[in-house]
């Protein structure tokens, strides 16, 4: 068998695929952050908590209402999105004129409160969520054993990422959105309801986090910390991709998943630091991020 | 001020009937429960340990005996620096006399050193590393509930004997994981098994699939999980997803607790074999304790062996203070080692010179969903290791105290 640095190539393929799956979550979450930052200028630190909420919505729907995974996939993002819009309308709205830092502090505080409440109520070990029947089982790809559910995660997140990119960069609605961030007063003068558009955009970004939460529920435990563990990495992804760049966040999300996957093979001890090392290097060479433009 | 107080103390010594209090520094025995209140070990330790300590003070009857006992608690976030800072503040300014629990071996090792420097007392229930009674043993520390050697010996032996002779380790990359891996590897090698590989993951990892894939590629019969809490839960859950057990490899959770099984559900956890020193359904005493514990614990959790250990350790600590009428850390620990232990949860036992508390250990198997009669009915006890066989012989530990 051929080997690369002592690792059989076949095993390496498996690891790359695993990296891609984790990258899917990074991409989905950083995409939401990028949309929110790009269009609202808010550094949304509640994103991790909103991702956790998505997973909990799925858990409640299953255990309290008897609605399975597919229903959750539709309902949980809407519910998280609605919750997000409530936050935007009641709190974030007041902060648009202020420095980024205030939005960051508010959302960070909210995240701590939400996580604390859930931890009090549900503990730290988390709750089990089964893999949906249709996607249970696995197939043998020759070089690895791929659970069907993980294959679905890659597929679904690619579709959502590309769809979002298309809407924002290639449609009329997207052009309004982008215009509204450049010059809200002018866009409003054309008769477009900018505040409502902003609320909906925030709701959409949060909905993406909720969606990622539902997709994560069967793989990880549904636990109050699930978002806190992930959010810091996702922020690094956004910074590396370039704050606010849609394409940047998608590509970087998947790419960093791969890099992290490879690190887990060659030097697993560094697997939770490698992304930050890359972030430091990127910031030194290209402070605006790989795909970002200096504002 | 100090002089005034000692004068007062002298007066009370001479006249007061409750002389027991006289030697207690500032009249109060202050117990500090230091553990993970919010992270991946919070359900195994956390607020539950505070409940256990409270029940111990109650059952000891401190109030009736005229002893004033106070309990404080803090979250060390599994970080040695945070834990050390809290321990120092507690000892130096908050007049804490004893620190109990402290999961996360790296934190416990740091607190043990500080306790020794300050001449206080440290009762470990949560941490696992056998170094606490080995090369890092201390005259001020007692290691109560379990340790990595005992887990390795109990679980490792049983598995190798039933044919699991090739191993691959998935290890948490810090003091605890390293100790557990080291002790288990020793057992595997000693009983004629082989270790085919190992991989070390950062503490509190979400995705284990990469490590599981490496374990799968190693073709080892047994995948040893040298991690704990949320890390073990995720490893087991994802191993099921990747069909690892179905494909013929077996998981050995080297350190699994009752709340972990509760979180995983029997469907995923069934058939796991591991070692514990306490299970709520052992006898009438443990069941009675569990009922009271659960009523006060967050979300009515049942006690883990760590919680039980906190209870047992605090009772014995108070008994020792009662006997010598002093709360001087070094003296109390010495007295605790002298007296035999006896409490409703662990029964009769003893504490060795190196600080190792001795009691039986139980090899348990997780029931199938069909075998479980109700909530929390999770274990079948397969074997009981008597106290003198469950823990590392004192001569093998390299503890400087017993040389």
C-alpha cells in the first residue's frame, strides 16, 4: 500500500472526507456570521447559542411533539430565526449607530445567559438525539466506512451554502441587500423598507445557525455547550475568510475542516490550535482575510 | 486583634463546656468544594458534589455536636491556573480548611501541591491520576474514590482475559489521559496483550470520527477510551455511528460514570464494561442515600461514584476532627489515616500511608434496554474486586512518603 508520511493513502482519503464533514459545519455557521456582519455590521457572538438552540428545538420537537428530524429541519431554523428577529427588533436595533464593540458585548452577554439557562435546566452531559431512520446505516466506500448521515450533512450544507451565495451575489434581492449596507438612506429613498430587510437578514443568518444545530444534533449530544465549543473556531474561520465575505466564509469553512482533519492524523495534539495558527499567519500577511476587502 | 482573639479563645477553653470548638481555627470548619461546575465534567461532579458534602455534614450531625461547618464552592473550569488561584484565595483569605472533589487531574495535582505548602487538607474524589498516591503523593492529600490504576486493573484485566488482547488508545491529552493510558497499557502488556497504536485528542473535543477512523484502521480488537465525561460520551456515540462495534471491534470505556450512561441512553451504551466503586443500587444504604441525593440534586440526577466519594470523605474528615479536636490540615489527615473508615456508601475501609483510600471495586456491564426495569436501572455487577486487590500495591507506587 502506498503511504504518505507513514499514513496509508486510503486512510488519508477517509480523513479528508471527515475533514470535509466538519468543514460543512464551519461553513454553515461562518456563512451566517458573514451574512450578519456583511449586511448588519454586527459581530454576532450569540451565533453559537443560536446553533445550540436549533439542536434543542429539534430535541423538543421530537420528544414533546413527536415530530421527527425532517420536520425539525424545517421548523427549527424558522423558530431560531424568529427568535433572532425578536432580539434584533428589541435589542440590536438600538446599537447600529454605535461601535462594533457594543454589538459584540450585547450578543456575547446574551450567549452567556442563554447557555447558562440551558445548562441549569439540562445539565452538561447533553441529551441524546437519534439519527433519522432514512439516513441510518453506512456504506463501504472501499477506503472508508461512511455513515449515510454524514454524507447527507456534506450534501445539505453545500446546497445551502451555494444557494445563499447565489441569492446574495446574483439576484435582485441580494443586490438590494448589498446596496442597503453601502448606503441605507439612498436605498430607502427608492421605497425599500430597509429596517425590515435588516431584520429579515438577521433572522436568516440566525436561521442558518439553527439549521446547523439540527444537522449536528444526531452526531453530537444536544448539549448547552455545543455552541460555545464551536463558536470560537467559527470566528477564526470568518476572520481568515475575510469578515463579511460570503464566498470567503464558505471556502474557508470547508478548507479549514480539511486542514483540521489532516492535523488530527499527523499531529492530533495540535488539532484545536491549528486553525488559530493559520489565523495568526493570515492576519499578518493579509489583515483583511483571504477574501476580504479593506473597508 | 489576633492577641485579643487568642485571649478570648483561652477564656472559652477554660470555661466553656463545648471545648471541641476551641482548637478549630476561627471556630468554623470550612469545606471548599472545587470542581467543574459548567463544563464537560459538571454532571459527574459539579453541584452534585456540593449536595453530597451537605448531606455528609447533616448525617455526621455536626450541628448536634456543636461543630460549626460551612460549605463553599467554586468552578475551576478544568484549568490548573484557575483552580490554583481559587485554592490560594480560599486558604489564604477565606479560611477554608479543606478542599474536596477537584476533578481534572492536572488541576488536582496543582491543588495538592498548594495544600501541602499551606499545611491544609485535600480530599480528592473527582480526579483520577494514580500519581496522587504515587510519585506526587502528599501528607496532606487523600485520594478517595478511584484512580487510573484501579480502572486499568479492573477493566483492562477483565477485557484481556476475555480475548481482547490488541488495543488502540484514544486518549485525552492531559495528565489524566496520560496516566490512564499508561496504567492500562501496563496491564495489557503484563497480561500478554499488545498495544497497536494510540492517538491523543485535546480535552473537550466534539468530533471523534477522525480518531475513530484511525482506531479502525489499526485493526485492534479493543479501542480503549482513556478519556471521560463529554469526551467519552461523544466517542461512544460516534463509534456507534461509524459501525465500529458492528464491524467486530469493541470499545473499552476506561472511565465511565452513571450520568454518562444516562446521557447516552441504553440503546447506545448497552454491553459496555467498566469499573466503578459505587452504584446506587448496591444495597439498602446506597438506595436510601440516592433517594435523598436525587431530591436535592440538579434535575434529580442520581449520584456518580464521585458524588458518593465526596460524601464518604467529608464524613470521615469530620470524624477525625471530632477525635483530635483540631482542624490543622496535616494532623487531621494523619488522624484520618489512623482511623478505619465506615460509612453507609462504601462500608468499612481504610486509608493507606500513601493517602490511598481502600474499598472494593465493581466490574459492571451496562444492561440492554430490555433488561432495564426503570429509569437509572443501568448496571449489572459482574464481579467484585475486594479492597486489597482493587488498588495498586503500595510498593509499586513510588510514593516518597512510604519509602
